[in-house]
């Protein structure tokens, strides 16, 4: 009887050479393709290949080649594309990232490809589709290239310089000058002997490199800086993989520690990636890095043009540059022999990607450094609780910079109780009499002030005084914000819906329309009326983004601005030496967010923005306005007591079993139909609870939900969620995988996103 069930003979070979290919489409796993005999030897891991999915031609990346039984529907590869290849170590890292975050491998691979590979297959085969960037005159830099001439008798440092050049193939002259004293004269002698040639090559097209910079002279480090540099240098020498928390108060010289450690990595011929949370920080850092290392730096971030990003990528891949600086996506730079990964302002939530592949660049920086036997440095004045916990449990080494560099004191901080302190001359209580007088004193002393308000627009809400109706977005469950400078329109900050400001209420017809709350736009207007002679600028996403941020900051540094009004963009690590006053308009705003991290975020914002004051020769002053002056986050921030806040917050988190004492995963579900979204979420919750019931003794897996999301509707899609929490990473993964598998039961009209280690819970 068994023979009756044998398959009919097949023309397919029992075994064939197969390529597993990651495709830029959301598939759960790579697809297997047949490798034609004509392409054998060309198809290797990391190469781009042209293949078909249905009737469509797409470019994929080979993850591996093997011999095995081909799938029944396996198709042959069409061709192998030249020009761009991902290195093996980066490919391995991307595979691990995909597995941890349950993200489609093809979507993850796209993160590491230069923009040339994000087009259709018929376009990417022609790399000339990118024309030269406009508006930036090409600039040449000198490269030293070794020849095949056998050297004569060399003296002094010439043999070492020649050996270094031959080991690298070709180098910018600026790098040799950093590495060896008197390198320019040595290179001149080597050139005269025919041992090297000098080539003028086009400098990077990025505007950050358009202007020359003077080389800086490193200042004598403080004793804590020396201790940190020594510890990091020793770890680089060991090549064993290590994580460090560099905890330094604002202005303590963390950047100098970074620069010295990068120089040590260069000495060891190892590459560096440095991540910053905001594009706004990149120009400032690039200037300092170029002053120290010349043009031997690559900049990678989303504000670059495709041509600029591709140029940077090619230089890194070729080994011409060994330092990459940028925002979150710079983590995927193809650095050769990576030895150092630095995450500046590691606490910043922007390191977490909130759409697509929901990875945390800070956590993955640790992984990538360890995979190379390298060093990961997490720097912050206000460490995240997760990183502090790593240090306390021995998984990271804590290095402290307790004082400001150059013997400057921390600014004095005063809490202004808005329940007791009245309004200043403007009549607005949020510009209290205390803050108003402080601004007057600052302007009188010809110094600068920063006023921090984390609300964009003119008025955060518009309400009818007759019936109390709030103007809300028709597509989202959020209030509309008035933006006067954009034609007086109301805008939704979630879906960008716009509507004109009504003259009367749509519900009751009342013409008494009240503008409630205070945004940066209204604050700017209020200040202009109160201080007509002051030069006032605003920094938020309505007036500046990308490279435009640096233009605003340059005006502040040039003392063309007296008062800078801004959102959290002004709290980042900007060095503005003439700012002596910082005013926090409403410290309570961050505390009202429905998130267990609200206190941590509020504390970090307050400490970071306070750190902008008093970084020059004059002492700094900070005024924190609040209706809740006894809140522990505000009290600890006013005392510059980071350690006290961490102790208090870790105690509270431990009692509630929240991260870092547990791990979380969040399944977000949305649909145009509310009932459909709710029922789909129930299916996912049942799948997770089935896993929880099947677990034995040990850490408890908690399944919370389904519940509506805090913002229940966005772009007309109803949102629900299921939250998983466990002290066991393995238990959490099992439940997340069960949810992932259960999505196959859902209608195609339902969208599901699984967020491992979520940072924002909205």
C-alpha cells in the first residue's frame, strides 16, 4: 500500500545550487532561487542579484549559497549586479537584528543599502543616474598612492610611513599627518624616490565639507577624562568586546573623550561609528571632527541627497574613510574592521525607529560592537534607566565625568511655583514675573536666553466658549493646533490635516471661539511685544529641519539672536557659550503623558535644557516654571541630582516590574473598521495567553489587553494593542512569535506591527 503514495518522477534535480535572497518586500523569510551555471562563482553572500517575484523584476541581496533540493516553484536568478556588495560582517549583524525584532529580512537589508539600491532594478544597473550635486563647488584633497618601485635605503620615519601607506593601499595625506609627525616632508621625499604618487581626488560633496576648517589643538584633559580615555584605550587593545557608560554632566568634555578614543582606534587601524540623536547635532560634531581628523570622516543621515549618501557609502566601503558620523541609520555604515561604536546622548528616544523596522540603535550598537570584538561607548549626562541597569548588573562599565571641563560651575536652578507666582507685564501666567525680570536682566547684560516650551504652533487647542466643543481632527482622536504663521490654519500633528480657523462653532453656532494653551509661535509673538528691542528666533520643526537647524544655531553663536524660543530641539547637546539664562515655560507638560517613562523623560529634558546655560565664562541661571514643584523629577533636576533620580526611579520600576526589570513587546493593530480591529486584537491576545498557560515555573509572562491605544484613531484607522511583559527574554519571544504566527488568521484589511522593546507607548 505504501507504494501507492509515491510521487511521480520529477524532471527537477534532486539537488541544485540555491541562493537564499532577501528581497525589498515584507516577506517573513528569504526566497530561494536557482543559481544558473553561468553565474556560478559570481553569486556570493552580500552580492546584489536581479530576480523575479511574479511578473516583477526586483533587486535582492544574497544571504547565502547552498546545495539542496530546490523548491517546486524555484526560479533561476537573472543576473548579478556589480558596484555594491554588503560585507559579510554587516550581513551577519543585519540577520541578527531581523531575528530579534521579528522584522522581514528584506526590510532590514534595505536599511544598509545605499540609495542607489532603493530604486527599481532597471534603474540601479546604471550608477550614472546620479548627477553631480548642484550648488557645491568641487574641492580636491591630496591622496598618497604607493607604487611598485622597490625602495632604496630609507632613513628616519620614512620606512614606517611607506609601510603604512602600502598596508592601506592609498590614504589621504591628512590622515598621514595625523598619524606621523612631519608626514608631509616625508611623503615629498618618497615621491621624489618614485615610491609614492600624489593624486588630487574630489572631496566629498556633502555641504558639511564645503568650507575648510582649521586644525584644533587638543586641550589638556582633566583627571576624570584621562581615566576614561585610559579605560577605553585598554579595552580597544584587548579586542574582546566591552560596553561602557560614559556618564558626564553637561559640559564635562565627553566629546573630547570621544575624539581621543577615536584617535586610539585609528592608531590600531580600526574603524569607528558615532551616532547622534538629531541631525541638528551633526554639523557641530562634523566641524570638531574635521578640525581634529581632517576630511577623513563620513557623514550619514537622512538630510543628505542620494548622491551625497552614495558617495559617503562608497568611501566607507572602500576603506578610504574609517569614521562615520550620523543619526540612527549610520549604525549600518559599512566600516572596515569596526572597533568602536559611540552613542552620544544614548538616553534619547529618537534612537528608536518607530515605523517600519522598529529597532533601537542604542541596543543594536552594543550588539554590533561586540560582534567585532569592539568597544561600545554610551554617553549621556542623564543615562537611561536601561543603561544604568546594565552598569549596575556588571554588563557595562561606568566611567564618570563629575564636573564641567575648564572649571566652570553648573548653573543655579530655581523652581518657580506657578500656583503662587503671578504673571509678568504680559499678563500671561506662563511668562511669570520672575522669568520676565530675569529676561530683562539677561538682555541688559548683553547675554542670551533660551526659553523651552515643548509645544509647537500658536495655540494647542481651540474651544467653543458656548458649548465647550473642542476642535478635533476628523481623522484622528486629537485636538487641532492653530498655526498662525501658516495662514491661520488649524493642523493635526498626526496626519497633517489642515482646516481654517472657524468664525463660529459648527455644533452650536456660537461665535465665541477661544484659543487655549501656549505654543512656541504664540510665545515668540508675546516676547516680541514684551521686549521690542530684542532679537528673537524660534527653533522648532515648523521653521527648521535638517540642515536649516544649523542656520538658526549659527545665528545664535554669532550673537545675532538675544532670545531663542524652541521645543526639545534646543535641549540637545548644542554648545552656545553666551547663553546664561534658560527658562522652562511649563515643566509639567512631559509629566502628563500616559507612559511609565514620563518621569524619566521629563527629568532628562529638564537636565539637558538646563545644561545649555553657563557654558561660557559667565555663570548660568535656570528657571523652571511648574504647577507641581514637589514632583520628584523636577526636584532632582533642580538639584542636578542624577544619581538620586535614578535610585528613586529604579526603585519604582522594580516594584511595578517595569523595564529594565522586565522586557516588553507591543502588538499594535489598526483597521478602518473599529470592530474588525478589536476582534483581530482579541485573536492575537488569545495566541499570547495560550503561550503563557503552557509555560512552566519561572518568570511570569503577563499579557495585557486588548485595549484601545491612547490615541484611539489615526488617519481614520482604529487602533488597539496587546502588551507582553516578562522578566524572561525567551518567554517574551515565544509569545511574540505566537502573535506573529496568528497574524496569518487576520483579514488583509488589518495591519499589525510588533514592537519589541517599545520606547513610546502611544
